[in-house]
């Protein structure tokens, strides 16, 4: 039994995904280093804290729904918006499984993967594919400029910008679009 427990502890600790053990009220009982790196908190700051503390207000209802499901003995897999200690938002892919805690109470094992960057990469790919399709159908430089500005706005929420082109025959720069 001790060897099995040591094996589980090792797996918990070395997992590249963030791993937490919580009770069904949402109190964090155990964490690994990966979850500390994902959210920016030290183990001491996480242990004993409530999981609700680490999600923005708009995600609290979702957390309550999942805690209720865990109390009912149901596993779940979902995404939740969270935030790093420094305030940066992040998107986590969560797998939750009900477990019995060492003291016999019901609890949950939660495995969290930060998917913020992969979602941003997917979004960027979609925007650039759309931009390529839009540019292939343009006939005028101003149409192309509007398509480029629209794509940039989708990615970075631009409030203003200009698009200039270099006229090769004269070497002059001409403003095509100013928004």
C-alpha cells in the first residue's frame, strides 16, 4: 500500500498539467507545481483557499454547477475562464473526477491545462485564412487595406490605424486607409 501511495504522489507531483485535490465545498487540499506555474500562486497561497477565489465573477456560476456535479458523484470535462495572479485572463481545460479523500470524505481530483495560447493560435489562424480569402478577391488597394484593418481589429481590437503603401515607380508612400 505504501508503494502504491508513493507512486500516486510521484504521478501527482510530476504531472505537466496542473493538478489539485479539493473537497466538495471547493477548498484546495493539495496542489502540484504545474498548477502553481499556471496560475502564478505559491503552494502556500493555494492550500486552504477556495477555488472560487481564482475565477472571475462571470465564471462563478459555472464553478458552482461543477461542484454540484462532483457532490453528486459525476465527473466532468469543460473549459473555464480563470485568471493568473497578475490579473491576466487565462482559459483552462478542466477534467474533474470525484474521489474519496484520505479521511473518507468525498472530494475531487482536478486536472487543469492552460489552453489560452492554443486558442489564441487557433483564432489567429482563422483570421489569417479569412484575410487570405478576402485579399484574393480584392481589386483595389483600399479594399485590401480595409480587409487588413478588419483582420487586425479581430486580433488586437484596434481603435485606429493607417495603412500606407509604397508606390514602386515613384518611391513615394501613399496612405490608402486611415481609421
